[in-house]
C-alpha cells in the first residue's frame, strides 16, 4: 500500500500528478490510498481509478489531525504506519511526518527549496531543481532523486489539421509568472502583420479581468480568453501548436499533455522545458523562446505555420513522451524507490 497526502484543493499540477502516480502505481500492482481535503477538485477523477481509495477531511480538520499525529483518527494513523511508502505533495507537511523519514518522499512540485532540508527523500521533478538543492545544501542528510512526471500514451495523431488559420492554444492560471501578457503582445504583432492565426487561452485566475481589458483595449480579434474546460485533450487535438511563455515553470505537466496529443510546443527555457526538450529542442518537439519576448513568440508562430516543420516537430514531440516520459518509465522508477527503501 502506497499513501499520498495533500492539502491542495485546486485542479492543476498536484492534482494531475496524483492521477498519473495512481496510474503508474497500478501498473506495478500497488494500491494507492490518498488523504486529501474533502473539497479537493481532483477527488472525483481519482475515484474512477481502480487502485485508488480516498480518505477525505475538511482542510481545517486535516490540519488538526496532522498536528495531533492522528491520535483521534486511528484509521488514518494506521494508514500512515502500515504504508510501504508515503508521498507528501506540500512541503509544509514534512514537519508533521518526520518520524517516518525512512519511507517518506516529498515531491518538489514547485521547484523552490522550501522545507527541503530534512532526513527524508526529496523527489525533484527536474534535474535543474535537484542541482539547485545540491548547490544550496551540499551537506544535506536527505536522499535526493529526480523522478519526472509520466504521461499516458495516446494514439498517434497528425499535426496537419484542416484549420483555415493556424490555431494556437495556451493554458494555465492567469497569474504573472505564466507570461500571458507577452502572448497578448505577440497577438498584437501578428494582427498588424495580418498573419492568419487564432490564439485560444484557457484558464482562470486573478489577472483575468486585466488580461481581458488588455485584449479589448488593443482591439484584438485573434486572441480570446476561455475558461477551463473539462477536457483539454479535445482542444489539443483540434489545435496546431501549443504555446507556453511562462517566466517560471517547475515541470509543466500541461506541456507533456499537449505533446502526447500531437502538438509541437513553443516554450520559454524554464526548468520544466529544459527537462523535456534538453539542448536540442527541435529533435524533442519544441521551439525555445527567450523570457518576455513577444517578438520571438510571434516569429515562432509564423515559422511553425510551415506544414512540414510542424509535422516533424509533432512527430518528435510524441516520440519524446513515449521514450522518456511514459507512465511505464514512471512506474519503474517508483518501484525502484520502494525497493531501495525496503
């Protein structure tokens, strides 16, 4: 039995990783028990997985029982004691569970180094995150490993759609670090050039009103904001390219999801992009752009309108996920982790 504990309630990176970890654990015959807040957005998705069992509490109650070491919730305490391995998905949880350091892994979703100095296992999702930690804490006592996320393989699709204009898709929280202002500026330049492209931006967040106002003030008709959709896979499969101009991105699960749906990716050189595309992005399905560079976004979109180039990048993207970031690879790395701890 493998146990995961999270305080997170929103859909996003942690939620998606709970799903991918569950699927990877199922491949190696492991049950996945998950303790999470009762209003967590991912709860229903997890309940559909055959090897998952959910234990939920109000977030305030979960905090209380963590503080009291689950003395008033013996069932939860037994879960922790009897589990083969414990994953925690929020760094603040480490202080409540440090007595189980011999079977405790903290997944470093953010790429930041908060609460990483301990005796448990740090699981970094990028090599860059791992190297930052080693540089900052060379004399650490933790076990430190890199396990990137894994993605479920989908049937191959062609990048050559019948779209009359190039359909560019982007998605994420509407916050500054996602770089969406740069995407709007690129849209402005594309419209000035009368370039046939349509940008669809999925998401929500605190900057939504400001982003919408910026689009309206510039009288742009080639970019529109769309709320979250229940199934981005369908949107990916109707699009031509995925663009993510983030100023920081610890891994970018959504990049992998776009790639496995047959989309080439235009991306800044974040930790996640470097992990996925390496030093030669074209061979892995991507195009690098500099941070805060609307001109480079515009140029990359125009370049990828070439059918031959787009098709080659799409093929490389799908092969990259299949070869380097599959659920099967994730499951093997998890099994190795458990075996070394046994």
